[in-house]
C-alpha cells in the first residue's frame, strides 16, 4: 500500500477495514465520493416528522393516564410503560448512525457529515425535543447537503426542530408581535448569536450587538410543533416581530421569507468563507491550519458561491493534506470508529434489542469522553489534540482497546498493521508487536500505537 492510499483512508476517511480494496488513485477515490449520491434523507425503520410527533403524543397520553390513576405515579406502573418513546427513537437513531460509520463505503463523505454536525452542534440532553430530533437532523438537514451550497445546509440546519429547540428559538417572541404584546413573552437571542458567531461570520466580521438583536427579530416566529402531526418546524406569524430589520447594513422585510434571505446573506459573506475554510483545514490537515491551505479552500468557496463540494475538493488538492506523518489526534468518537472498523466489528442492529453496553458504539464514545450528540456547548467538540490528551483520558483508551483486543485476539496484529497502516507503521511499533507476550497484547499495542491514534 502506497503512503497516499493510507493517508486517504485515515486522514480523510474513518480508517480502513480488513479486506477493503486499496484505491489505486487515492485522490480520485476521495473526489468520487463527493459526486456520489447522498444517502436517502429518510431511512427504513427510522422516524420522519410524523412518527416523532406520534411518539410525543403517545408519551403525553401515558403521562396523563398515569397522573389520573395515581399521584405520584406508582413505580410499577412506570415500569410497565417502559422508557418514553422519544428516548427509544433517539436510541434507534444512534444505532443506525453507528452501523453506518462502521460499514460506509463513502467514508470521506461521512466524515464531512460528522464535521458539519459538529459545526451545527446540538446536545440531545437539552430536552426531549432535541433528543428525539438529533438523528433526524443529521439524516435530513446535514448529510444530504455536505457537498452542496453552504446556504442550503445553513438553512436546513438552523431551521431544523433540533436546532430551534436547542438554542431556545421556540421561546423567542417579537416584543411588538400579537403574541408579545403585554410583555409576558419576549425576544431570545441565543440562536441569532450562535448563528453569527459560530455558524457563519465569526467575530472577525465585526458585527455588533445590534446586528445580533436584529437577527433575533428576523428569527421570531420560527418554532416547533413536536407533538402535533405532521410535526417539525412551523412559522407562526403572530409571534414574528413586525417591521423592517437591518443586519450588517442589509435590510430585510418582515415575514417568513426574511429568514431565508438573511441566511443566504450570512452564508455568502466573505467572513463566513474564511471562517469555515479555517475550520475545514484545521479538521482535515492540522491543529495549526496552514495559511496557504486556508486560502485555497476559501478561494474555492468564494469562486463558487459557497459550494461545499468544491471546498472539499480543494482540501483533497491541498499538498499539506498529504504530508506524513499524520499529525491530527483522533478524537474519542474517531478513535472508537477506527478501532471497530480495524478489527472488522459487525455493525449493531438498527432495530430490535440494542447490543450489550460493552459492545455499543455510543456507549464506548461516552466512556472515552465524547458521547454521541451530547456536545457540551454550541461551539462543538474541540478539534485539537490538547482537549483529548489528559492522562486519565488516554488510559481509558488503552483499557477500552484492551477489551476490544480480547474479543478479536484471533487477528494477527502484524498482518493487520500492514493492512491498516501500510508504510505509516513505524519500525519500532512493528518490533514491539513481534515481542508482545500474547496475540491480545499485540493487538492492544497496535490499536494504541501513536500511528493508529493519529490521522
């Protein structure tokens, strides 16, 4: 295996699986994934908006019935009902995501989906509406748009129920709207602030607090009807702030269309191109992103009107992206996926009973400090090594990898090193594998080696 083939699978993808074909032209293999048709927005056995709304309605009916039967509800009655249906939907979505990460034939595209999911970060523990919609947001608002116009992705992510609920736009009401008169309901600026600071411009654009407030007024009226079929996002004119608004000198009329116009304006702003170019290069190339690589990706965005496929192709064409040795430390989520792909772990079942905790991909991600869809803050998980290199965190990796190695000790670590890392495997690592006291120890050494933990 040539070095560039190994780099393509590791740096741009999710890590190799045993028996996968080695691409003869790594660059073409990656850019071909950008032209591949996206996965269907709605997957079999996973809920659409109507199914999520029905789950919320059934959970509400259960609570009403229990409240009528006893106060407080008996523990036995709660046990008979089982977990809320909204939680079961979230768990099914997590298993589906884990199965896709372990088996996808377009790993570069799936890494892009994970990158943009972290860019538009949400926390499923923020409430049942966010949790029940987290997987749906990834499937329908992010994954289909990772190679299209950034404006399309931005609108789909910002106006998805998970984001509206997570950043409290469901509580935002125009002070001068029909619903806001009397002062009982008011403006919430959380979504507007994160939209401008994190999702688009960044503070480098020099916007003001007044711009944030005006953007919040544009966003009023957009809310969620989670428990009312067909469910999903709705625009309620009686909650929308009337009158013209001005953001960074651009005027927007009142009404439902204003938010889409404002999002397109922010998406196409030069400061947005620079911000997302730097994030892409930091994620795919180096913790300290090379300025020349940033300029290349930023230029692609500028010249194509924000086309993310062109930006991703520019990443592939960046010479710095192909430099070895690999320098990016795999985050816990990346590491779990790479390990399980490396040993050929079968995917978890999407429907039916979940796997035991020790075999569950989301469980392992949480154990190592990066639970799926539970980002602590709207700025997403850190994308640099210092966030993940605390001694205790690294020890957890070793202990977990040792457990995995025990289940897959039949594998020959030296053969696996050649297949997974090729020429990127250091001679010192190969020598240690040969000296290991057991097959399990050898596999643990491989999975915790510096080369394997980086991409």
